């Protein structure tokens, strides 16, 4: 994305953000609560329309496309939200919904759902109602729903924020594996610096709607000279 | 049950009255659903100028007195009225029309409420999955299905128990426009309480059977059917 601005009423939430992520790269966007991370991801996933700026996918500017073409690009992306969003249906139906939206054949839907259910370790729950899952299971379901779509770009908005360590590491491992195996672009927001260190290829710090520092994980955490970054990291990680 | 009561149950005239009652009410509710569900859905999904006024109007019409509906329709359908040439007065079609008018606001109002209650996050998630507008509406319908079926059940209840409007526009004509409710009024006024009670019983039993089916549809997808379930909506 290039020079993206977004306001809600009088409040400027995103202020001229330019961000680039490459194939096979896991980009971690860190920042405190209210810094604009979720809004930025929603803009990238075309759920919010920016006031100005450009969004590119494979060199194509998305905001200028008509609705039908834009949907084709949206279908090459997927997003997992911070809080699991579940449909009033079984685990199987919750995962297959995106595939049904894309009009895939029944056998292909079955194959993909079965595969991702095994990956997220929810196969035995396939016929249970989604509302009966625990928080960690529900978040794994949401990740499975996104992975079943085999997206080229995967957005994850603090997906591990409310999870116990076991579920947190399981999701991190699946995301990292998906990124490497599929050469996908993964953009992951978090305010957990250790998580960013574990996962990221590239890290960006969003403060008050602006990217104030960006770089490889090594440079970001050890060689930054930016005072804002040092303040955010609290000093300990830069030592 | 006395022998007379048993004979009333089996009477072909009573059977005809019962069939007509449910034919009229089912047709009216079916047509009202086709007409009102899209309106309720649009009201639930879209924000526009004047929506508040429309919702207030719908809520007011939900409590519309049947006799007022009957009177207005009578004036419209009578020979002097604008729809007089259609010769619909004192026909089952006029009774369907009356019940349709009473059912529409109920279905619109309750469908709006059911759709508006679906979390905004579900809309966002569905759009993020790449849904078209049509697919989004279908998914919203599915999410709101319990509320939507409630609206249909409520509308059917209102239609089948209605008497004032259909008495005015149907005329309670024997073998033609006499329904269970109008017949109950007639037999009660004639002092034939046993017949009236039997008709009331038939009305209750058949209503119960139809509602049993609708309730089955309403609850069949509930998680852990049969157990008390606390709805858990993450992120709301």
C-alpha cells in the first residue's frame, strides 16, 4: 500500500502509511492498542475504503477496480480477526463457507476442509456446533477457515492475543508453515514483541497511525536508532 | 366427548370450513412472507434517510386493529370502491388480502429485528471471505433464520386467529367464506356452544400441528439440541 490515509470523523487514524510485503514474507506489524493496526489490515483486505492512497496486489491497483473485479482479488486474500467470528453452524460448515462462496465442487470442498481440520487438530469436532468450541479451538477454526481458501495474502489481526501458550504456539507454527510452503504473504499484527521476534521476517512499528520504523527482524530489534522504537520496546530487546 | 361432538368433528361442512381456514391463512402468510422478508432484510442491512420513520410505521402497523383493516378493505373492494370492478368482496381472495395486510407488518418488523441482530462482525467476516451482495444476504438470512421463522410463526398465529377483518370482507357465507373463527362467532351467537367449542378445539389442534412443524424448523440447527444452551458470541 502506498500513502494511505484514513479518518473516522475528525480523527485521523492512518496517516500516510506505505507498506510493502513480498512473497513468502511474514510481516509483523507491531504497535500499541489504538495505533491503527486493525484499521490498516481492514484497508488492505478491502473491508475499509481509505480516504486516499493506493493498494496494490501483484502490481494491480485495487481501489480503481469495479466491484466484480475487486471481489476476485478479495478472494485471493483471507483474514483472521482478533476475536473468533463463528457462524451459527457446525465446525465443518464454518470452514467450508468461504469455499462455497467461491463455488468449488463438493468433493474439492470436502478434501480441503478435511485437510485443514487435520492441520488444526479439529477433525474430531467437525460435526459439533461451532458455538460449543473453547476460545482456542474457535480461533484454530478461524485460522482453518482462512487456510482452506489457500490465500496468496493472509492477514492476521492479533490472532493469539487471548490464547493460552499451547494454542498460541500451535497457531504461530501453522502460520509460519503456511507462509513458507505456499510462498504466501502473511501480515500479522501483535503487540507481543517476543512473538514478533519468533515469527517475523520483517517488522514494522505503527505508532499513532504512522509506520515509524521498519526493517528485518534482526535490524529492528537490535540495531534501531529510532528513539520511538526504543521507547516502545522498553530498551530490553535492543540491548 | 358427547356423540354430538364426535359427529361435528366428522361433519363434511366442518371439514370444509377447516380446510378453507387454513387455505386462506397459509396462502396469506406465504404471500406476506414473499413480500415482507425482502423489505425486513433491506431495513436490517441498510441505513438510509427516513428509516426511523418507516420502522415506527411498521411497529405501529404490527398492532393494527383487524376491524380497521376490514373496514378499509371493504371500502376499497365494494362496488363504490376503486377495486370494486374486481368483484373480490365476499370471496376467499378478499379474506386472504385482509390476512395478508395484517401479516406483512409482523414479518417485516420481526425480520428487521432478526437481521439487525446478526453481529456486524459476521457481515465483515463474510465480506472478507469474498461474498457478493447476494451471497451476503443469503448468509445473513441463514444466520437470522430463528428470528425469521419466529416472524412467520407470529404472522400465522395472527392470521389464523383473525375474525374481525375476514368477517367484514368475507361475509361469513356458508360453504363459501365461512372459516373456523367466523363460524365460532356465529354458533356462539346462536347459543350452540358445543359446536363452537368443537370448532375452537379443531382450530387449536390444527394450529398446534402447523406450529409444531415451524418450531421444528426453527430449532433443528440449534447446537446440542435438547440441552439448555447458552449462546456464546465471541467478540460481541
